[in-house]
C-alpha cells in the first residue's frame, strides 16, 4: 500500500543482481537457501535470508554467461546488494549494481492473487515458514548443506514448522475491515494488511495474522485464506 493507505495495482518492478567471477556459483551456494549445485531445471527459486533466519527477499536465480543473476523485487535491491557483499571478502566474485528486468509477476495484483509475498511482506522480517509451505518448498533446500540463516529455518522444519504469524490472503468490501480482522487475534506483532489492490467492488489483500485466527469465525463478507 501507499503510505497514505491507498492500495495500488502498479507494475511490480524487478531487478537482477549479477554475481560474476570464478567463485560466483560456489559463493552463492553458501548464501542463498536453494541448492544451486544439484540437478534440476533453471531458473531456481530461492530466498535470501538474514543471518538470524528471517527472509530478506526471494525470487528466481538465473544462469548467465558471466555467472548468475539473483532476480528480486526492485524495492529490496539495496538490502540484497548489501547482504550479498557482506560475506564476500575471500571469494573471487563481484556483485554488480543491479539492472531492471522482467520479473515472474508483472503486477502486484498477479502476485497477490497467486499468494506470493513481495517487498511489503518481506519487510516484516519473518522466517520462511511464516510465508507458507509452498514458499518453503519452492525456495528452501534442507539437504544442500550450510547457508547463511539456515539454523533457524532448519530447526523450525524439524519441529513441524509451527510459527505464530502466518501470511494470509483476505477479500472483502472494505480495506479497513480486512486490516482490523487480521489484527483481531493474538498478541501485538506484525499483523494486518501489508499490500492490497481493488477487486471488483472490494479488495484483495495479503497480510499477516496470528495462527489463532486461522479457522476462527470472521465477519460476514470477509474471506480469509491461510496460504498453504
């Protein structure tokens, strides 16, 4: 949403951050959550985690003639570049400034309808399991070996992936009502609408809710979907 709370349906801008050089692949293998060395088709979707295990950004990783492109929402570009440079001291590779590219979702609406988080959701600084099992299965490898941020997501996976805050998709006539419903259960935390667009006479939104809200009654006219 805009800072004044107005939902937007503008194009979703993407950037490719190039990692190039002799150690580009081996370095990224230690930094992103997806296995880049195993068999499988490209591009490979991955998350980039902070050292504490929270999600900084996510998107497809693409092979190039010079190395690899990490494709992320443009709004996360500065943080992604800083994160990729943070542990690069002894690696023979470089991280470029990034450039605009076509991304996997053309607009915020497309991403919301598909239940895929964007910059507004990543800003909540939550672990991968908060974004749902589909997000985890698409972006996280639990067999690849060590990577930055692995400890917490691995521990949560071993314990059944139970997390207090969950990404949900909500539909309803009034955005204020959707936000209030998402904030209506649980302790203080990152609950509420994070991004939304018009949907006919109402709105469709992504946001976070406490797990105690999932399965509980909601007001008439509100549809709440936990993203599996």
